[in-house]
C-alpha cells in the first residue's frame, strides 16, 4: 500500500528530472530556449497527471504483489 502523498511526491520528483531532459532535447533540436521551455513544461505537465493516474491504477492491480504476513 502506498499513500497518495507518496505517489504525488514520486511523480513530482521524476517529472522535475524529465523536464530538464525534454528541455535539453528540444533545445538541441531547435536552438530556441523559449520554445524549449514551453514545450517541456506543457509536455511534462500532462505526463505528470497521466503518471499519477497510472500509478494509482496499478496499486489496485494485484498482479505481482506479495501480501505481507504482518500488520503495520
């Protein structure tokens, strides 16, 4: 089980890294800083929302999960 807050923090930290990767790739392609920032923020904002939803859905799927023998 994972708290929604943990999923959200994981989502934000990963997207922070991904923003710079995307920004660098777009800049290498078009040499335009402003466009690189805009494309990167738009794409990664959408990806952050979709990643969060993806993680929450997977937490409901029992495939590959092991139930602990103890209660926390």
